[in-house]
C-alpha cells in the first residue's frame, strides 16, 4: 500500500510512529558511522600528507642524482644500466576491513636492491650510476606506499559522501513526509472525536428532553386522577 493512501486510522498512526522511530534511530546510527569515518579519513589524510612529502623529497633527490649521473657518465651508460637492472616486480597486496570498507596496502619488500642484484659490477659501474639506481628504487618504494594510501583515502571519502546522502534523504525527505502524514491522520482522528462527542451530547440532550416530558406527562396524569377522586 502506498504511504499516500493510508487510511486515517489509529492502527496506521501507530504504524507511522514505528516508522518514524526506526528512521530516527537510523539517522543516529548513520551519523555515528559518519563521525567515525571522518576520524578515519582525517587520520589517513595526515598519514598520506607525510608520505607524499617523503615521496617528493625522494623524487627530487632521484631527479638530481640522475641528472648528475647523466652529466658525468652520459645517457648511454645510464640506459645500459637500466637494461641490465630490468626486472618484473612481484607485489603482495594485503587488505583490511574498516567499517565494512575493504582497504588495501602493498607490500613493497625487495624493491630496493643491492648493486649485484641490479646486474651491476662494483668495479665496472660508476658510483654516480649506482647512486642514481638506488635513489630511483627508493622513490619507487615510497610510491608503492603512497598509491594505496591515496586510493584508500578516496574510498573512505566516497563512503562519507554516501552516508551523508542517506542522512539527508532521511532527514529532509522521509521523516518530514512521515510526520506530515501522522499529523494529517491525527487531525482527522481529532475531528472525528469532536464529532462523536457532539453527537453523544446531542443524543443525551434528546434523551433528557424525552425523559423530562415523560415525567411531566406522568405527573399530569397523576394530578388528573387525584382531582377526579
């Protein structure tokens, strides 16, 4: 049955009261969840801000070291070192649940290697090239930390928006509608009660008049009998 077609009865008014209480309790729970998500969002935002600063520092250092190595040893030697150290990254992704949200992080172990693991010899590779390779890998490791943090921040932020939309829908649409319907039913019931009260008073008045007339008639008949005697 559509809510707009509810009959103005006391049963339906009790039904609306239950729905209003349920919606109000839902608003309270959603606000509590939103507050907790906001705290989680701020905590992760502060963590990401620090990690981004570290990433920018390592990126600038890697860029400067790379430029120095190119200037000293030349681009061909850098390209040769890059080919020698080429590899596939095997990353492990772990997840955790926060307020029903699945958040992830990347295990970045093994990204930063030793010169021998990069395929470089300590004697035939310059210190500039080795330093450039190491700084680049440190920057990549930091990037693997920041990337899931940023994605997690987006997920939590989207959930905060979703919960806020639900709260607004309950507070600005559903609850006012339910309360308006309850007021309308209460108004009809009050009007019916006043009409019933008026009818009862009218019926009692008629009965009182009829009783009085019957009593007067009985007295008159009694007086007439007494005079006849």
